[in-house]
């Protein structure tokens, strides 16, 4: 979610040379509740490759390039390997990845992992709340650049 909201914020504030990527400490899959949340928040999410770890694109308007999203580790070849900044978004990842090679800047903005509410009656609300928080904060960050 942070990748998508950061890319949207960068576009909103006119940063055409900013590309946002995502990566974690393990490869899983883009969780269905995260997808539902982003769709309810106005994005179009389209599955473009059906695999065990599906690849999606997120669209937020008709003129901007889609955002390619799929689960991957932070050092995946799809992600930049030099001249990039990294934003660590949860304390688990921050502790598990103390050094990411070739990064020019490391920023820690910690969010509660909405997975803690998976398979409960609060699941979608938790995903919505965290997504909304990430959105607000990414827009704030890009408004200050």
C-alpha cells in the first residue's frame, strides 16, 4: 500500500521522475483485503498475471502509467539496485533488514501491520484505517519536498 500511495502522491505533486517500488522480507502475495481496501478507496486494481504470486496493476487515473504491484523481497531484480531511498514501513521489517545495500537514504515510518486483524470481524476496517494513514502520510511527505 505504501508503494501505491507514494507513487500517487509523487504524481499529484508533479514529481514525474519518481518511481516507487515495494519489497519485503519475504515473498507472499498481494493480500485480498489490501486489494479490496484500495478499490474501495477509488483505485482500479487489475490482475495481469495469474500465478501463485499474482501480478497486479493499480490505476488511479486515465492518464498516468499503472503501478505494477506484486509481493517480492526488497532485493528482487524488479526493484532498483542503486540510487534509491528506502522507506521501512513496519518495525518487523526494520529489525529484519538493518542494511539494504546501495541505498542513498533510509527512512523509517512504522505502521501497524493490518495482518493482525486477518480473519476477524475487524479485518477490512483495519486495512482501511492503515491504508488511509499511509495515504495521508505519503501525501504529507511529498507536499514537503
